[in-house]
């Protein structure tokens, strides 16, 4: 249980708030690169600030304030040129730094030099556009290993969730919920809705296995979590290697050739943007084609009437639980138990890091050494009880690794083909094809 003051500290993210200032020390993914290339100009709201993301006709990406400095027209209504983003009202144009570079109706060439709007630095990695909104010089954009691995197939998911970011992120230091939400509830939902998909049934059955023990400790990059399913070999999986909560807001899972790396970042105090990269690793037996563009899906999980529309997915079940806790969960009324040790540890770590920033220091996971930032190592558990169909003997059951994923069937088929082919090669002990 928290006091109201503590709950406010951890949930309020606007400029000048303790959590808002901590969050502004990190890079945040705001869009898929493919998404931006399609739209050219798109509004972005993050940490309570309204901004506009654009790619100009020279391919430069910028994130600037949402209104033109002239008559305050919203720039999301504008168009892009070779110079930047152009306001549709009078043609004032701003480059990726927010500098006004064109005022076609103004006689003075020098006037534009004194006009500038807010801008933030952006970078691209793993098919995502990241922004840094804190004090300069900016730290390095972290190159977590899952974002830079080779010979893997990546997909991106983008979900807007109508509740505060913290109740989403507190899901991560709470592995116990999987048994009930993704196991028992999922099975009950499929029974009620007549769903007989074998991959989804296998997933729910695996998730239903009780967790016999779970432990947490402060690690190098956040909170190291370990848990063991009943009957699971303790030398494999998340008990042997652990899986970190990557501070401050990254959820990381692994197992059976499927890896999820996702951010739960505040849009504002009452809304969250979940962005994840799903990394599929069929094995070195096959050569995964290079991805010029990482495919993405914008996924609705709560409709305009408040109905939960994605209960056939693990992520959709999580969203149901989070949104059901209210716009901002009232932690002064909760009753925590022994199984909530990870949640308590996470809250304490957040408060400690808020104090670090208030003291003028860099918080954890602020990287400034390029040699350290080539590929930041995070563990990847070898097995999760065969939940995703890839056994430790090298076998694979088609349809398993994408079960419960909300993505186009064409993408699922491409991924499944890779896993099936790799398993066939392992079974037949064939070398990797040179073709």
C-alpha cells in the first residue's frame, strides 16, 4: 500500500514532476519507421506533451512542437517539403530542429532566423523511431541485444491503453498472474467462445501450470526476475537464467525461440503507449531474409465503448486487467501479499531513481560509452515449458510460436515457415543451405 503522495509521485509524468523528469532521461519509441513512411506526418503525445513527427522529402525525420509559431495552426494538418514540415495556413516551414526555414509571404529573409519551435532529437533502431526529451547532451540510444541480433525475424506492435502507465508496468514483476490470467481465464474464455485453435489451447495449457517459486533482486539493468513452473527442469528457463525488468519501463520475455521486448511508456497521466518488438529466432539452421522494413500492427484492444476486443491474445488479457484497475489505480486501497515482492521492489527502485535525478545524476541505464553500447547483453531463457511449441530436442509444432499474436496471417505464415524448416533441418541433420 502506498500513500496518496507516493502514488501521485509514481504516476504523474508531466514536465516538472518527479516521475516526468526521470522518464525524460530515457529514449522512448514513438512510432514504427514503416508507420511514419506511410503517414509522412503524424501527431504524437508523450509524457503529456503534444508533438508532431514527420519525415521530409529528403528522408530526414523530425519531432517538433505541434503548432506553427505564426498563428498556432496544428502542424499535423501540414505537409512535408524538401526543407521540412510546412504549415498549411501560410506556408511557414520548420526543419527537423524546429528552426523556421521558409516564410513565403514575408518580405524579410532574416525574420525566419528568429523563429523556432520546440524540437527533440530522434534516432532509428530495430524499425522504431525513438525520441529523447531530456536535458542535453543526450545519452546514447541503448542497443539492447534483442534490437541488434542478426538472423531473426522482427515484428512491431503498437497499442494505446486507456489507463496510467504504472499499472501496466507493474505487470512485469508479477509472474504469478500468468497462471490465472493467461492460463485459467484464457481457457475459460475459449470454452465460452467455442475456440478450438490447437496453438492457443496449447499456450493456455502451458500458462496454466502453477509457479512453484519466484524470486527478485536488483540487477545491473533493473530487477532480475526468476520463476519456476511446477515440473519444469530448474536448469532451464527463467529460473536458471532469469529475465530482467529493464528499468524504467521495458518488459522482456524469452523462450522457445520467441522473444518480446516492449516499452510501456506514458502518453500522459491517463493513457499508455505500449510498443513492442517481437523477435522470432527459428535457429541458425535457416537464413532469415533481411528486413528492409520491419512490419508493424496498430492493435485496438479497447473500443470506444470500453469493450475489451482482444481477449484472444496474451496482451489483450493483460490490457483487460490493467484498464479494469481504473484510470489511475488507487494504491492507498490495495492489499499486497507475499507474491507481490517484485512489485514492492520496483516501486522502491522508481522512487530511488527519482531522487538520483533530483540530485543531478544520471539514473540507471543511461549509457554514454559507445564500447559498452554495441550490444547490451540480456539473458534469454532457453525454455518456457514448451509453451510456444519449440522443444529442447529441436522439434517444433507448426502454429505455436505465433499463437495468440495479433498480426496479419501473411506475417504469421512467413514466421511459421522458418520455424518448421529449421526443425526439419535439425531432424535430418542437414547443413545450412548455401542458397
